C-alpha cells in the first residue's frame, strides 16, 4: 500500500513488510491483495488526524486542531509532517518556543 498519492510530502508507506509470509485471502482485479485481520499502521492513521488538524486550523478552530495534531504525533512521533502541523497549531496559540522544543525545529 502506498499512501504517497494521498500525502505527497510523506515518503511511501510500505505496509506489506509487516505481512511478509502471510498469504492474502483473495486477489481481485489481477493485483489487489485482500487480507483479513487487524494490522497496525500508525503512520497511515496519523495522516487523517494531521489533515483534520490542518483543516481545523484553517477554519480558526485551534482548540480542536490541537487535539487532532496531538493525536497525529502520538501515532507517528517521528513523522516530520505530523510534527510540523503540531508546531503550526502550537504557534497559533503564540507558543512558538514550545513548538520548537516539542517538534525539534
């Protein structure tokens, strides 16, 4: 699975490495592998929270944006794009020093 098309600033997410040795339950359309089960892909989950934080910040809803940005960073603490949005949200509260400290900027 490659989420680069969804989020061009992020590197491709290769979730297949976590399933090596697991056979798909089905193959459809000559190449779409179907797996059943629960697979942890925190970076993919963080993408939605990061985008929601950006949208909320653009709508002048910084409190809600902060919650989403924090969740994104919790899910993917090393993701630069998530940290950047978290920093942007903190900066909107005039917390630039904290933003630099918490994002490593």
